[in-house]
C-alpha cells in the first residue's frame, strides 16, 4: 500500500491553474512518501548502489540459466582448464630485425639481437617471420633449410638451438623457409632452455591475396600449407604458435585457448596495405576474444626490398590492451608478461561460463581424433 503525504484529499487538483514552481511542489507531493524519504546516492566506485545488490535467489537463477546454455559443450572436446604456468611474471623480447639478401649476415645479426635481449633479462625471445631470407617466393627455395638434417644443412636452426642452450632462454624462432622432401614450408621452431626443439609450426594458412593496385602475393606457388596446430609447454608457459596470415583466422586462436594457452606468438610480416588497417586490430581481437596474451614480431621495414614489411611488433594483454609496441625501425621491445591477469580478466568477464553450447560448437579435430 502506498500513502501519499499530501495535505489535499485530491492531489490531482494541485495540477490545475498553478504556476511553474507550484507545479514542481505538486509533483513532489504526488510522489510516494516511501520514495521521497530515500537518501540521494552519488554513484562512485566506493559507494555501492544498495538497489543493485543481487539476492541469492537471483544468483541461483543466473547459474541455472548458464547451465541451461551448456557452455561446456561450446568446445568439443571440452576446453581444458588453464594450467598453472611455471612462472607468473617474466620478460619477453620481440626482436624486430632488419633482413638482407646475405643469409650469413642475417644469422649473425639475429644471434646478436638474441644475446642483447637476454642481457636485458628476457626469458622468452621472439624473432620475425622469414628473418634469414628476403620475403619473396623466388627466395624461399634458395634460403630453405633441412631442419630434420640439422647441422650445416640448417645453419639458422642450429644457431637458435645453440643460443637457447647457452643463454638458458626460451626462443620462438620466428620463421624460416624449411625444405622437407619435395616440399617447402614457412616454419617456426620453438627451443627450450636446454636448446632442444620443443615444437615446430608450419604455417597453416598460406598468404594468397590479390588487392588490385595494391599488393598481390601467392605463397602457395612455392610453399605447402602446414597441417597441425601447434601448442608448446615451455618454461614460460603454454604457448600457441601462428605465423602471420594465421592470425586472421580466429578459429585457430580459439582452438589454442581451448587447449589452455597462456600466450599466442605470431611472427608476421604484414605489408604496407594491410598493416595499417588490420595488424593491431587483429592482435587485439585475438587477445580480447580469448582472454590471453598475444605477441607479434615483424621484420623491420626496408623500403628498397621487394616486399615491404609494416613493422610495429607488439605485445597485447588479455583485455585487448596494447602493453608494448614500436614503429617500423629495427629495435627490440622488452616487456613484462603477468599471467595473474589471465584469471583476473576472466573473472571480470566470465566468457567461458557464458558461451552458448546449445547454439554453437568449436570442434578440435586433432584432439578429438586422439581420444578415439
């Protein structure tokens, strides 16, 4: 029951033939007394609104609704729990290297950059896409290495392994052209602190594009697409690997997140057309959508090269925030990754619990096949 605190037996009569100020008084009198007596609350972070407090019944209703949506069915097989990383905080280095036609020089130059990054405290060093060779289809066969054979047949590979072992760091070795039998691949190798190869990712999505008047490039003329998504458990956490064009396909990043990745590394060489439009946009989207870290590493820009890279190597946090970036010149970014933010962000935005497994699913065919 509502009681009006008005001296008039008919409050509506106050509205006739009244001045503006009298009208304001009339409307005040028409308000229920129970509302007029409530204190005014200033909305500040330190003054919670008592009328927004959710009751236990309301919370139970939300939980029941989420259960009805079957969020666990949105990933097939179900997403794995985020594993506890070996370290919570560490420094990552993104080496934005200049690349020339001199392969021996490129290898020595990369080694020097890795040593300098380790000297600055980096426990994880990431190199660019195709750092030992010009990024040209005609160059891939010439600069390709037989990684399986190793030794003199793979000088870039051998240098990375030795550097990781001697410096006791984890290296995501950018990518190099790899020769395997009759096939060429765009391949990223990941090395542990003992120098051993921990994972090898062959670029899954080949860069075949044609933007009239801007850029045409067809990687499939010389390269073969990889067939296996790559997640590696390293001394600095679980890392998913993609190469350049792989970043455009959100399904791959979603798959890595469902496998419990803390970080996705994308060595990449976006160009002067797509770089300004999409490079940062895609990194932030992959990080925000999957609530994990994303690191990209580009070659430095060389305006005299046959293919001109955009540069702008970047580290993005799990809220989609740019934590560190650079321009197009040769440089090394050293920044901190804090894995404690992963759980914090996922608590703030509980996307995993809000997926609609009753409406859509992402199927990880590799994991599903392994379970059979």
